[in-house]
């Protein structure tokens, strides 16, 4: 069910930043940190000092299959991509991360939507906004990871319900876009923006 091209030569994985007292760099939420979902509106929450992070994610499609990634040895999945660096555009970050992780070039992009995600790592609260785009996988593209810590493979759309995603509501956004090709926005509580299933733009 999860297929990848083992002939792709892995390269040295880039270390993921970890928050500490001396840096404001956010962690990549795809790292296995067992995040705890928080309510940013809870005034009694002792971790109300919330930092924000912007991530760019890619949904590659090929017929009835899509590309997903997971950290080796773990059971949960996410879309290829990663954090947008200071001064970098979302599009620039997306193209950079896809080259680094999968060795793929991206061309025409469709806007899938946004998925908000709140979690706690090492006592620090984070609010993440995932900006998701879609593109058709280039013909004859080799599917595989360029990073040692990550696997990238194709799964059938019909099997997406059997996978655990991070953030959890990412799967809902993916399935909605594949069905309607209209962008959507999901808040940290998993509810669509304004109570609408799709974001009308």
C-alpha cells in the first residue's frame, strides 16, 4: 500500500530545529514530539505564550494516487514540505523543500487551502499554519526520499482514511480538494472557516 523507489540514493538528512531559550526557530511539526493540542483562547492555560510558524506543503497527485511522507519507524504521515524561513516566500520554501526532500521540481501549482494546528513541545506552545498546494507528479518521476530520516511514497486516494496524518485535519483538507478542487481552510479545532466546507474565493 505504501510504495517507494528504493533506488533513490538518500542524502544526509537536515537536522530539524528544536526550540530552546536561545532561539526562536520553530520545530518542524513532522518530528515525532508527541504534540499536545492546546486551546489558544483558554486564559487559564499556563502556556499562553504562543509562537507562530508558517509551513508550506505539497500534495502531489498521479491519477488515483498521492504522495505522502513519514518519518522512518513511525506510523503517522504528512505531506512533503516544511517551514518557511524568515524572508522566504511560501512558494520559494515549497519549491526548496520539495527539491531537498524528494528531488522533484514543481511547476504549475493549485491552491488546496490552509490547515491550522496548535500544539505544545517542551513546554512551548506553537500555532502552525500549513499552506497547502497541489501539483501533478511529472511523468516518469522517480519517487523516493533524499533524506535519511524520511520516506516518501505513493498511496491510493481510497486508502487515505486508513492513515494517521499530522496535523490531523490535513487529511480532511486533502480529500475535500480532491473531490471538489475548491480550496478550504480548517481552524485548530478542525472546523472549516465560517462553517463552510469549502473556502469560496
